[in-house]
């Protein structure tokens, strides 16, 4: 999938009844058992090395458990 598909205007596409490509990708990965991805930040003013950890599945039990470790 092209980077342009990931950065698409998902709200507009969803509003006109289309499945945004980024949503299709997340659904494909979710069905493959992937619970999250690390992606570059698209926020205005961020630097190229800034990233976001995006979860679409999480919970209190392994393998979907999320916990903060601040050692």
C-alpha cells in the first residue's frame, strides 16, 4: 500500500461511503493478529523521527495486554 493511502482524508472518504484505504489496511493486519503498528507522526510541526504507536486491539490479557513500564 502506498504511503498516500495511509495518509488519506479518511473522514471525507468515510462520509461519502467509501472504506478509507488506511482502515482497510488496519483491518487486514488485525485479521492477521497484529494489534498495533508504529507509524510516523503526521502532526504539524513534528520531526521526521517522531512516531506514534497506534493500537486497534488492546486489553488486560496477553497477547493484547498494554502496560506502561517506566523504569
